[in-house]
């Protein structure tokens, strides 16, 4: 039986705005076994980052968690306050944000920022913290880390700044590392190097990773399991190989059909999913993907939104769909979504 280090149960979060209540996270549940990578993917606005921020207790105002549980080693993080939560956040669970230019303090040197996380959680001297900072920056492939610790964020390239962000997050070897679009603004060469760094980190320390990305190539490369989110909910969940081979939710199949395939000859324009994601204010009590779905049936239009149900040989492959995709449907997904 797998050792579950993080368990999210029926998580709900919302933002109270002047236009109405935005239900950013709707009854989301998943497990993260020790030493594995769970990828959370989907279109922009689907709730991926809100899930990550809720886990960290960092939902910005006016966001708030309204229900559910988040268990880390059998402790519900939502019940922890103040110092108890700070001891876990950064030390046991760390996050790397998407944009390093906003994550790094422009008036502090790189060394000061890495040392800060170390000295906050460990009783070490400033000299020891500096030595540890240089070591962790070197492990992440930064050239001349002794010089890097003296620089300021504006003196670094985008790739170097992102590596510094990862160094800050991994300096204390956290048990769970959340990566929120860690390579979206980087060129493919730097992207590949950073993903390799993450793989090596996981192999060295048994780190569990939650990877948030809309890049299905990165997801395929890194993930052991995948949760596909749509309109604040999980539409489909499976191990990565199964999901890419046999997507069952029409939304998942359409996402996969819209990606460029270098192993196939070009057939003109890429397929696109018709329409746009719905507003998360006052969602109707029906499948949120219904207006864009090419497989909708009368049941989809007359029944409440479907729950996650088994859709494949493996019990862990589930989808929230009344009329899931099967092999004979997959060849038409691209044409129907264009």
C-alpha cells in the first residue's frame, strides 16, 4: 500500500467579490503518495493555482477555504494556526511560484534570501547558513554560486532567477514541493535543465511533487498521476500513462487533441476547443463543460453535474462524465473540437 503523505479531501475555496461569489475550488480530492509526482492541469482559470495556495494557507484576500480537509502526515493543515502552520510551511511543504520576478525581494541579495529560509527553520549561525546557501545553489546548476549569493535579482537571467526560487524552496529538503508553472516563461533548453534538476531532487530525497502546468509535454515527462481540472473541479484523474493513452472525459480528449504533435505530420491548423470556460460565479447545477461538449446527451442536459466515477479497468481512473470517451471516439475528438 502506498504511503500517502498529503491527502486533500473535498476541498472548497471561494472569493467573495462585488460581482458575486467565485467558487474557485469545488469539492476537490486527491492523494499524493511519498516520492511521486501529481500533475494538475487544465486551462487558465480552472482553479489549479487556487488549490496550491489553499494547501499552503496563502489564498489572497478575499479568498478563503470554505470546506474540506488537507491532511499532511495525518494532521489537518486547515486546523493549524500561527506558529504551528509556519513550522510546516517552508520546512515541510514548499512552493515555487510561476514568476520569479515577483517572488524574489529586489532589495535583498540572493544569499540573504536563501539564508533567511534556512535560519527561520534551523538553529544555525549566519556563516553556516551562507555555506548551505552556496551548496544548494550549486546543486541546482548555478555557475559560481559564491558569486551568485552576492548578486541581486535584477542581475540574474530568468532561468537563473527561477533556479534561485527553487533553491529557496528546496534548501531544507521539504517532503512536499509544489511547482506552480515553474518553466512557463523559460526557453526549452532551460526548461529541460530545470525539470531534470527536479527529477534528481526527487530521486535524492524522495520528495513528493505537485506540478501545476498547462504544458501537457511537461506533464507527460514528469507526472506519475494527473488530475485534469475544469471550472474548479476535477474532470478526470488517472495515472499519467493511462490518461494520455485513453482519455475518457471529452474535455481531456480535446485538450490532448489540441497539442502539437512532432511525431505526426502537420494537418493544417491545430484543433481548438469551441467556446470559453464558464464564469465561476453562480455556476449552473449541470456539467460545467456542457456548452462546449461534442458528446453531450439528454442525460447531461437534464441531470445535475456528474460525480467522479470509474471509467476504465483501473479503479483509480475516474471521470466526471455521463457519456465518457472510448476508443472509437478518440479519432474524432480533434475534428469535433475544431
